C-alpha cells in the first residue's frame, strides 16, 4: 500500500467570476479524500446564500489591512474594489499534515502564490464560451447589468493569463470538469519527488 505523503500539495484554482469554480471544487472535495478548501478572507459583502466562514471569512477593510501589516497572508490582492487574501498559517498546518489544500483565487493572487510556492499546481477553469459565461452571470440574479459587464470585461483580461497556469480545464459539465481535475491531481501526486519515501528500505 502506498503510504500517505509527508506533505500535502497546494492546488490553485482560478477562472472568471461565474465559471463555476465553487461547484467544481465542491465536487472534488466530495470525491477526493484528504483534501481541504482554504476559505479566503474578503472585504466584500456576502451574496445571498453565502455564510461567513464557509464561503469566505467576511471582514472589514480595517481588519484586513491589520492582517496585512502582521504578515498573516500567503497572498492578497484587490479585485473589483475589494480585498481577498489567503491565511498563511492555516495552509501550512494542513500541508504539514499531508493534506492537499485547494485555493480559489484570482490571477493576481495566483501569480503571488507561484512566486512563494513554486511547487503549487495552478489550474485555470474556463467557460465553454463567453455567451455561456454571460448566461451564468445573469442567472445568478445578484448583480446589476453594469456589474455583469464589468465581470465579463475582467474575464477577458484574466483569460490572457492562462499561459501562466499548469493546466486548463473547460467547465461545460461540472462532473466532467471535476473528473479531468481529479486525473490531474492523481498524476501530480505520483511525481517522483513526492514519493521518494516509498523507496526507503527497498
């Protein structure tokens, strides 16, 4: 039997707002054992149905900026006039336990993670088309038309950064996208550098 890894892997997911990252990640967390979703901190207001500590840790600008000053973030960035950040302490605790940690962050934050954690696996989730992305954003019924247009423009800019990612997955059907990502993660976990302990005593 292959033994549990000594240290987990950091898996970064990015993609346009409305592409379905949260749904795909939820499917992966259900299907793959020994995984953990890192709940980001944000200064934006909760959307309908979102819960503090589940979808995000919702904090004020003052609290967030104090956390920056104390060096508590692996990465943080501003996106559509709000702060988003990832707790460094919690991620290291989980990785040290051999747990794979999922991050859902935008492209600025992903670039910072790549600088600090070169072994992180970066996966970009794409919509099947901009028409479908627009349909999904309108289907939320949570944003005004001007906000949706801003998100679509931001999506066009984000997609230009795809070349900085290790993998590209199109989320047409959630089950298929999750299956592709699961295969990627299984292959990544088999890399020689993560499994040298198996050779001990052979």
